[in-house]
C-alpha cells in the first residue's frame, strides 16, 4: 500500500473530510490532501509532525510496519468523537458545567462555538447570543 493510500486510511479512520483534515494539520487546501492520497505529492516533515500529533504512527505511514495509531496515543484513549456514546458525552458535559465557575463556562461556550460553527448559527437563529457578543464580553 502506498503512503497516499495510508493517508487516506488514516483520514477515513479519523472520520474527517479532506478539508477538515487539512485544517487539523494546518495545510492550506484540501487539494493538497487529495494530491497526497493520489500519490501525486508527499507530505513535508511539518505535515508529518502534525499528523503524528493526531495519533498517526509515522513509521506505519512511511513503511506500512506496525500499527496505524501510535501506541502512546492509544493508551491515552484518543478516539474519533463519533465512537463515544452520545449519552456519555451528555453526562460528562452536564457534570463539567455543574462544577465549572462562570469564567470556565464562558470559555467552554466560546471554544465550543469556535469548534462547531453550526452551533453558533443555531444560537443566532434562536436569538440566544452570538460568538461575537461573547468574545466582546470576555474578561481577559
């Protein structure tokens, strides 16, 4: 299997489209990812380092030897969000929110809105606030 096919396999495992994968590893365009996956280009050392931070075993990527996911990352239980039962996430979020102080809640809400633009759009449609308003009210 080629490096490009292994990149595709990793990206698929992470459940990311080419655009989101490019964003996560700080690559300018999804077309770069497409070229890697078609074996038209190869990632730079910086790209490899970014993929490694997502849990990719670089040895596996380059040679096919070993496991796709770095064993150190597996031990930290990093898995795609879709593999976490929704009910567990709801329970954790409720517990976090109940135990957080006001500043922690504001920061969590701000980060959530930045990570999930659809949530911010939903809030605006419901007239529940906007990311811009929250950022202006943040205490440094």
